[in-house]
């Protein structure tokens, strides 16, 4: 126990220090996701960046968005809102999942279960849709990899 506590303490200290150093680093670090170089780096990651996960979480938990139907657990409500945990559609059709968040499920085929109502369009920004799908791909026990902005470059966002 004692050793474990010490290790946890030491790690927290190290992490804190790393945070301080990286925050003080200004433009030299890779923390900026707004310039194109950083976006390319994000695209090369096998797991989403902390920034992308944070953005996805904020969107997911916004009242009226994903959490309202798919619930805080991501497990939805049986026969009404699908479970996102282990969802074959989500895990195997990442680009379609992003498309569905942008344009709603009515136009996206590939349904194995019939739900009483389609999922309405959620977001108009591809960057946000990619972030929230990366969040659900890597939350609630899912380890679903990543979808990149490049993967969805041919997806057309419906005018609304
Ligand atoms: C108004 C309720 C509602 C909201 C809000 C909502 N969804 Fe859905 N979602 C659904 C329904 C209903 C389906 C099933 C649609 C179908 O099969 O046609 C679905 C299906 C999905 C699927 C496919 C799952 C599967 O196994 O078929 C994913 C992934 C998904 N939603 C993600 C999201 C994300 C991410 C958000 C937030 C950006 C979101 N949903 C917001 C109702 C909702």
C-alpha cells in the first residue's frame, strides 16, 4: 500500500510538472490543434488526443445532445436508443457514424435494429462530429480506434 501510494504521488507530481512545462512551452510544443501541422499529427495518432477526447466529451454531455438519448453510460435505452458500447455499426463504420451525427440516421443505411424514430442531425461541424465519434469510440469501455478528418473528407454536410 505504502509503495503504491508513493508511486501514485510521484506520478502525480511528475504529471503536474510535465503539464507546467508543456504549458510554459509556448509555440514550440504540439499542444495547438488549430494549425494544420497539429491537425495532421492528430490524424496520425492511433488513439484520440486528450484535446479531442475533451471536445467530444463536452459535446456528448451537452443537454439535448448525445447524452439525452444514449445516456451517461452510453448504453441508451433498449429498443429506443441504441447502446453505443460494443455497437457494431459504430466500431465498424466509423465514417458512417460521423455522417449520421452530421446528417441524421434517416439517410444512413446499414441498420441491424429498427428503432422507433431516426436519430436527428446533431452537428454541422465535421471537426466536432469527428471529435464526438472519437470520444464514443474510446469511452464506456469501447476501444474502437480513431476516425480522422481525412477519413471523412468526402462526406458532404447537408445544408440546413
Ligand atoms: C434524439 C435522440 C438522439 C440523440 C440526441 C443522439 N442520438 Fe444517436 N441514435 C439515436 C437513435 C434513435 C439511433 C438509431 C437510429 C437508427 O438506427 O436509425 C441512434 C444511433 C446512433 C449510433 C449508431 C449506433 C448503432 O449501433 O446503430 C451512433 C454511433 C450514435 N447514435 C451516436 C450519437 C452521438 C455521438 C450523438 C451526439 C452527437 C447522438 N448519437 C445523439 C438517437 C439519438
